[in-house]
C-alpha cells in the first residue's frame, strides 16, 4: 500500500498500523526519499482535540521553563524585535518571555490564551523570531504550515522529536502516541533538510528534538554552546541541589506512565 509524501511528493509506503484513540485502525507511511512518516488522512482529529492539551502532557510546565531559558540564550544571536510563540497553548511561554523582558506575543488557533491575554499576535506582522514548540508533529499539511510561518520571520525555533531513517514500529517508539490521536507527522533530519533547502534556510539541530530554520547565518555550533550553557545552569540550580539532598526525583516520567495506563484501561480518554 502506498501514498504520496506530504513533504517531497515521493512514494510513501505503509510500514505499520495502530489503533488510534483505542478504536480506529490507521496506517502509517514512510517516504522512501526524505524519510517523512505520515498517517492516513486524519479523520479523527475533532475527537482527538476534544481536549486541546492532552492529559498525557505532564511535562508541559517543565518544558516551558526549559524552553524559556533556551530562548533567552538564543535571542542574543539574532536581531532584537518582536517575537511570536505559534501554537502557544495557554500562553505560558509568552508570559514567561515577557517576564524576562522580551517582546513576545501569543497565537494558538485552538487553545485558550490564559496567561498572555492582551498580547495576542498579529498574523499580518513580521517577527524577528517565531517559536513553535511541539507543533510540527500535529500538522495535517506540514508544508503549508511551515510556508506560512517562514513568510512571517527569518528565524524559526521549533521542537519535534526526529524519527530514525528506518522508522521504528509503532509499539517501539513512544512519540507516535496513537492513544491521543494528535501526533500524525514525523520528521527525519533528511526531511528537515529538505524543508530548509526549499526555503533557502540554514538548518541547525541538536539531532534529537530542538531545531532552527534561519535565513541569516547562525554559528553551526550553536547547540553545542546551548548544551554547555544548560550544563552550567543545571550545576548551579539550587532547587535541584535541594531535591537531591532530600532524595526527590521528578515524577514527570512516572506520571506519564500512570496516565497512559489509565487511558488504555478506559475508552482512550481521561
């Protein structure tokens, strides 16, 4: 069984299937050229987004804390100006970045802006930076979404976990998350390179989950510098030192497993 890759228009072959939301049999396709993985056309999305923020996203607060700190480090590499957090959920990251002194604005088509009300983005403006954390895997038509973003900025900082060139089976990679039905697009580094070339951009990546598309040059070792910055920051993190002394470890991973078990025992919701 084949379909056409939504990124490069090459043949994309079925390699596995999964039961989405615990009820719908859905095929997954792997592009033979750029490595992009996509599902069948996602007819289940209205149901999947009955709750915009999945109950499985227990790491959402810590992720925003980490991303805000990363952005403070990154913003010294680009020209100062207004920035937009695209697909910014409840607005927490926008609020944090404004608290840090940066002129950030929020946009999300689906989620209610709770934390950055009054600072909604104007989609007709140009931005010095657009961020899109944990967005790309949700795109039904990735090129259309990315094209619209790159028309508004010269720098896009985003996150999505890259998939291996030979994609793992659904049961072997947690990031597919068929139980939520929200992750439908998966990118290899080759996929992201294809997108970068299409837009005449430089691609920088930590080869895992953090990526930058930039129309202006950024030092190729940026992510090595970021890693060192985070290492130094963690070394001096008083909260972590206290937790370690008390023998306390984060419950994020454990909570994810607990919620996942609860969902799989029910009808796919929690």
